[in-house]
C-alpha cells in the first residue's frame, strides 16, 4: 500500500509496560512530568472513553487540544493491540499539520521557542474495516498521557455541534478512490469544516457501512444501538448541551423496505431527542437519495418543530468531481456540503 502521505520525520522513543490484551496504560512510573489522560488540562472533542489510564477514540475527526511550555512535549500511546494504526495530524500554534501513524508509544511534538504553545491532535482516520468496537481494539487512538510542562487552558467554544453518520461522515475516500487510511480524512469531511467555520465544539461520529438498521464494519452495531457509546463498554458523554445535531444515515439501508426503515429511523431520532432535548436536529437526505422520501415522511410525522428534513438533492454532482466513486464525496464535495450546512446552521442559530 502506498504511503505517500506518511513522510513526516518522527522523534520517538519506546516506553514499555505490562499488557493484557485490552486498553492498557503505557506510562513511565514516577515521572512527574506526565499528565494523565483524564487531567482537566487536556481538552477533548468528540467521543473519547476517558479513564485515569487511557483516553480512547475510534472516530475520525476526534480532537485533543492542550497547552505546554518549553520546546517539546510528548504524546504517549498504547499500541499493544493495534494491528492497523490510526493516522493523526499534529499542529502547533496553528501551524502546518504534520501527519503521523500512531504505530509507536511516543510521538514528539516540537515547537519553536519556549512558549506557551497550543498543540492540537486531530484524528485523520481510524480504518473502518478493522475491529474498532470491542476491546482489545485493532485500530483506534489510545492516549495514555502527555509528557511535558502542560498548562491550564480556558474553554474554547460556546456552540456544540454533533454529526452522526456512516463512512461519508467519517471522511472515507475524501482524498482519493481507494478504501485505505491514506485516502480517508475525517478532518476534510463536512463535519470538521462546519464546526471550524462556526467556531464550535465538534462531535463527529461516522462508521463505515453503518445504517440505522445495517450494522457497521469493524464490529460496530447499527446506529440506534451504537448511539450513546464510544465503543463497547464505554459510555459516551451525553449530547444534552448540543445546539445542533446533524444526521446523515440511510445510505447503507437500501436493502430494507420503507416500513422497516421508517420505524428504525423514527426510533433513532427519538433516541437523539431524548438525549438532547434542546438541540436542533437536521435530518439530511442522503447524498445518493436512498430513503429520502422515508426520512422526509418520518420528520413530518414527528411534528417536532426542532427537527428538520434537509433536502440535499442539488448539493453535489458526480459530473463536477464532487465524488470519489459514486457514493463518497471528494474533498471538493465535502467543502460544498459544508458550505450549505454552514449557511443553514448559521440561520438556525
């Protein structure tokens, strides 16, 4: 497999520790410069299962931000069960993003000058076809700490946006037409673009092959069963403070009839409303039109003035290069979809 994107040089060392087949800490004992993953100085966006020993995400688009002084900090990871490394971007002080495969226990984060500096780790891709649901995970990001002089930081966002969908929401094939991590980029997908444009906190949850009835790749349950979980056994932070929830489901449910799909979609929206009573819920027409009439009908039947069907029928075009393949938007297509959602959500807010 081509690794044309993985060209950044890494400064790395290995810290060894006991492993037992699950999420295990990889941490140097007695090192006072190590900040544990549940420390309040680390700001997470998205679905992360957090304990004193590890912060774990299986979702492309998830992010971590922290401040540090000095010219170097080190992100510590557990890769003991990982067979398909996730890819992440690291940016310091808003500078260029450097790409890394999380295939080692330590990645050095280097800055210019003594600081203070702000580092952002954003998950480019967690490969959808490896086990990323039931520990021991074969792919995902398992952070066990930050080594360095980490500083407190203030809350960055007021608005909170959440996006739930399938491989499109995940950013699969955003960069090219091969289903690999090199061609996928959650940060180039419309959820990240929308959240960044609106200066909002981001929850981006997309699972390849998943629908409201169809189970996903990598052992992931159907959407209504996966909702509320980071991965098996790890409860997700609730969406009760979300301002807007965007749903892009249905593409992978083509095999199911209208009655069965409508019942499942109605139940799924009910779960979202119960979890987020104040949120505006935008139910997107899937970009390929699958179950569009059923989704519109369910929204109409709910008669919830804060649930809206969003007709995306003229947003993207195969002939204009908005797709890689026939289903997955290209980076250009994601940009177009994001611009439509930015205008819509801005008006809603």
